[in-house]
C-alpha cells in the first residue's frame, strides 16, 4: 500500500519534537496540552501512536507550528493550457 502522506506525518512529528525541546516543554506538559498521559505522548513522538487530527493541530498550534503552507500548490500547470493564472 502506497502511503505518501506518512512521510509528511513523520516530518511533522520531528518538527513537533524539535519545537517542544527548544521551548523546554516536557513530554508530560505536551501531553497535558491535548489531554494525554506522558506515556501516550511519548508513544506519539516515538512513532508508535497516532494522534487524532484535532489533537495534532492543537498541539502544533500550541508549539507555534503551521501545519499547512497557506499558499496553494501549483502542480502540473501549463502556460499553454488556455487558462489564466489567478494570483
């Protein structure tokens, strides 16, 4: 099964871990932000447990992490397609 989103999740987990450490927030404190035990949170950071989308977004926001790039993706656009790009 092809799961290209999994690599994005791993990158986000690494960003969350790095931000948490930089802000000197313990795993227990990070878990408390989203209502998890320290053990469950540790399992998330170690890749053994997934978070629900709301918990993932809440945690990222608390750590100052933007999950999505606000600019739209530009994939496979051809200038000769007859469509005008809208800024």
